[in-house]
C-alpha cells in the first residue's frame, strides 16, 4: 500500500521536493540540512528567518480520519486505495 500511494503522489506531483517524511533517500537529517541551508541563505540576504517546529508523533491518535479520507479523495485516491 505504501509503495502504491507514494507512486501515486509522485506521479501527480502532490508532494514537493521539500517533503522529507517517508521519502526514499530523505530523513530528519536531510530535513535539518535543508532548513539550515535556508536559514543561512536568508541571513546572507539580510532577511528574517523563522522556524516553526511541530511534534506530530501522536497526531494520528487525534486526527479526524474521515477528513483525511476526504482529502485523499480530493487528490484522486479513491476506491479500494481509499478504503
């Protein structure tokens, strides 16, 4: 299921290159490097840099699952894949 869903998301350009979660060859380390690079670029351009960090480790326990399924449907993930 993971491979089918990821393939669909990639094929339809739903995920951006900035997305690091569950992506092949990406990790929290690559996300950290990307963030640090963005902050360094902002500082070099003398603009403000802001970081917002969220811990979503327990988000699945409190998320509205019907809303997630509706969102997946809006992206074209329907039928048995959405069930």
